[in-house]
C-alpha cells in the first residue's frame, strides 16, 4: 500500500489548524432537526515532491457521483433581474385593445415562484465570506507558493440521517472549455449513533493541461462539531468545520425581517 506523505501546512495555516480544537455539541430545532453551519476549503498541493507520491488516474476512471446532487444556491442568483417581471409595458401608450395576457411570472418557466430569501432560515444557500471562520487560513493558503485555494463555501443546513443525505456539488479552480479544474461532491450525514457527523469526499483535480488525468480524493471521516478537520492527500487538501446552528423563530406579525448577503 502506497504511503501518502501528509501535506505540511505552513505559517498561519499550521497555527490555525493546530489551535482550533474543541468539544462536540449539537444544536436542534423544535421540529427535531439538527442544523449546522458548514464551512469548507479545498486546496491543491503544488509541491512536485508531494504530488509525485500519488499517481494520477484517467479521468474516466474517477468514480464521481452520477446520482442526484445538490448545488448550493448563490444568493445573487436569486436576485437575477432578468427573471423579474418586465415593467416596460406600463411605460408604453395604452393599447386600443384590452390586454388579456397575464404578466410574466417572477421566475423563468419551470422555476419556483419568487420569494424573498431568508438567510437565517433557508438551507443550502452559499453565505458571504463575512461569516467565514477560515479567513486567516485561506489567506495563508493564497500567500503560500506551496498551496493554491481552489474552492471555499459556507452554508447552513439540517443534517440528514445515515442513508438519507444527498451529496453537495463542489467545483473550483481554473476553468477550461467550460469545465472546472476541481469537480466532485462532499456528502454530510450523521453516523448510525447520531453522535458524529460523517464527511465523505469524492473530488477530482486535473493533473495535466489536457485534463484527461486527475488526482482523486475519496475519503470518509467521522467528525465532531466545533472542531477543524483536515483531510489530506499528496495533491488535494480539504479543511472543514461544522458548527451547531439554532434556527431563529419566525418574527411575530408586523415585524421586519432583516435580509443580508
């Protein structure tokens, strides 16, 4: 069995990973769902000596998930003005014939009806970096010549039981011919005892300029919440943090809901 050397974090990255350890705790809602804020950074190891310890495989042999996956909703995609009703008709002269056609739907045909986004209560929405706990770690990755940050996401969701989760799509890095350099999924769910979070990664990173060879990162880890967890391989590193999240109660009638981004 080939022995993988561990990616050696440097400077602030090493300090951040070493310092962020705490005991587990789980949050809950009135409905019994347990919500978490998840944060993930995926980076590449640019050291040729480390990458040489893992032989890339053919892209067609990387068994990525072909089943259902979830795409995190990007907040500004929900405010795409192109999908809002066309208001120009109200500015044109009145027609002698009555208009019988209904106004366009707020979203394109086949999409859900428009509603304001509630960032405090809606799941699986990509959140702003302003709520990130990885800012120092990500800066260390970006400044180091040995690593390259490929993807970073923060979101909230209720966690599913074992066997009931749907993987979340992760993409990032450089783009070529409409394809991302990093592609794949992460799957998050409780273990059978419901006392740990299980993370399963299934990621591939292009290993050459043609993209036909890839490094494949496929690992499983049981995690405690409120701890930084670090999964490494000679080519790809994954840092993840899960923090319990209490969904706030709905505002009473007549109150104002604060929206953010």
